[in-house]
C-alpha cells in the first residue's frame, strides 16, 4: 500500500502520504462499523490502522468461538 501511495503521490510529504494510505485502507475494508471503530482510535499511520484492524478481527473471532 505504501508503494502505491508513493507512486500515486510522489510529491506528497510522508505525513500526507500516510494519511492518504490510511484512509484508503479503511475505505477498502467495506465495513462501516469496523471503519468507525478503527477511526475512533485515531490511527495516524497505516501500521497503526492495520494493527487495530487485526486486533479487532482477533477479538471478533474469539467472541464468535
């Protein structure tokens, strides 16, 4: 995702590119509830958004078991 963001926005600074990549990742989830729960935790970089999403996925699977 970072490579794609770097290629799409070659003149953007690191912070802007991270914000755009994070937004693209959250939009791609296709789950409004998950989007909002992750956004509420205010991730500022892609790695943080991914870590939150993975943590919530594990929690969701543990609850369903």
